[in-house]
């Protein structure tokens, strides 16, 4: 079942000399215009369900609360309403998923920790004599937070130590 948004529809209202609406021309595509009298237009705008406006060959132009649509499967108003509802439901679902993805990305960006200031790194390196405080290794050295950042620890020198990679992985996120 095909229901396509009619994106090029324009509405031209005609009034009498008193400014009262007389008729409306609905320009659907190049050369296709549907004319509605005042009462038909007002009924169209007030309708809660989709309303068939006119036919252009095998396709029908429908007016809904969500806009203008073409269909060429001989659908009735209920079927058009269901398809429009399904479009809206899928769009809303997609927007909800995108909002969740954006919120997760913002959480990740907010969770990125601050870099350890250079003067603190130098102080801790000198204090721990450039070696692992657990085993004395001098290669694969890393700065470790005694209280992990994820648990509220900061970048103060008192909360930092130097560990080699294996000792740091063994410690994991435990508080030293």
C-alpha cells in the first residue's frame, strides 16, 4: 500500500468583494487543480478523518491532519488514516531512539575525565621515583587513582600513584 506525501500542494483562497471565502483552489501538481466551494473547504478543514479531495488518473489526493497525501491503491478513509498513523508512530519512534542516542553521547562526553595537570604528574613521578609502587617495575608505567574517578576520586597528588600495567589491571577499579 503506497501513501506518498504530496509536497507540492498549494492552496489559493478566493473571496468575494466582502472578503468572505467563496472557493478554494488546491494546486496539487503541475496542471492539476481541485476547486472546492466554501462549504466543502470548511468541512475538509474540520474533518477529523482523512478526506478525499480529488482524483488525478489512478491516484487520489487526501487531506489529513498531518498534511496532503497521494495514494493509488483505491484505499478508503480508514486505510489512509491507519497509514498516516503508522507513519507518525514510526517517526515518533525514530525520534525517541535518536533522543536516547544523543542523551547517551552527552553522558559519555560529560563523563570524560579531566587530564592530570602536568605539575601534578611531575610531582607524583618524582615522589614515586619513576617506578611501580607495587612491584618496582620501570616499564609500562601508568598513573593510577587510589580512589577511582568513577567513584569520586580526583586528580590531586594524594590520590595518584604510579603502577605498571599488570599491577594496575590487577587493582582494576578497587579503592587502594
